[in-house]
């Protein structure tokens, strides 16, 4: 099993120290999904850059940003976590050189991912406790069944992470 930590806190004084401590203790992957300044739901490229400058450069090789492959390349981080729909169909050739993880909202998106996508996050697998109303979730049996149905030669089946 792989543990991926996703962080999206507002700026606070010990955030960088906490993340450096996690990296020093063996954290290999950090998915960075930051809110923008002034309450904006998503950070801008300059917000990410400002935040990343507070970390040592060697940490960038273990950080995936939530966004496009272009953003990950410009920020010089390990890769990106992008909505699966944005990775389907025609994409720029430069995107295929970036380590991309697809965020799949349903199992059909998982089946349609191109081979150049490095991995997938599928979710929710369980009913989230942080929502007010029940949401559609997949369950472990359905995810296992879908993985079995995908051809054994597909490299993606070995790179699937659940959210």
C-alpha cells in the first residue's frame, strides 16, 4: 500500500517545518492542493511558487501539484494530479513527458486513461464522513472487480492508488 499525503491548509507558521519533518521521516510523495489568497478555491501559479520557495529544492522532487502538466513543469516539481477528463483525448506532446496522476471520478475514466498516464487516484472508495449528505462511492469490491476486468497486460493496474 502507498500512502499519499494531500495538503491544502492555509498558510500558517509551522506548515513548512511540519512538511520538512514528514519528508525527513520518509514521506516520498506529497500532493499539494493549495487554496488561493483571499479565499480563492484554487491557488495560482504565483501562489504555488511563493509557497514552494519556502521548502528546500530537494523536496520538489517529491511533490505533485494539483493542476496541469504544464504547471508542474513550470514549477519544477515531480508531477501533477489532474482531472482524468483533461488527460483524455488530444493533449500537447509536452504533457506526455510529465509524471501525471489522473483523478478519476468514476471507474469508466480509469479504463479510458492513455498509457502515458503514470497512475490513478480513484474515489471515493468509502462514504466520506466529512459530507452532509451521502455521496456515490465505489466500495472496495467494485474497485477490485474493475481492476480484474482490465487486461492483465495494462501497466496501469500496477500503478493504481485509491483515494
